């Protein structure tokens, strides 16, 4: 018996797109808050260890923002 091709159920795409939008917004908020409390402070007001620790986290948040933006655009067009 031949296998039938997989049929995509796109009815969940709008719900998933809305979830991605909320996650993207939350990531933006977290990145902004971390930046404003660490790297965007006047020099010498934040412990350099804290700034050193925050930079890799900010990079990963920005990578996650890029990924969610790509996914949002993909699922918006479907």
C-alpha cells in the first residue's frame, strides 16, 4: 500500500505566529532591561564583572531575536 503524502494542517499557524510575536516582544524587553542596567550605564558605575557577564547573554538574546523574527516572517506568510 503506497504511503499518502503528509498534509500540513495550517490551522495552527496563526496561533503559533501570535506566540512567536509575544516571545519576540518579551526577548526585546529582557534585552533592553539588561542593556539599560549594564552596558548603557556611565563608565565606572557598574562593576566590570557584571558587564563582562552580561555581554554574552545579550549576544544570545540578540541571536534569539533574529531567530524569532525569521520564524515570524515565515509563519506570517503561510
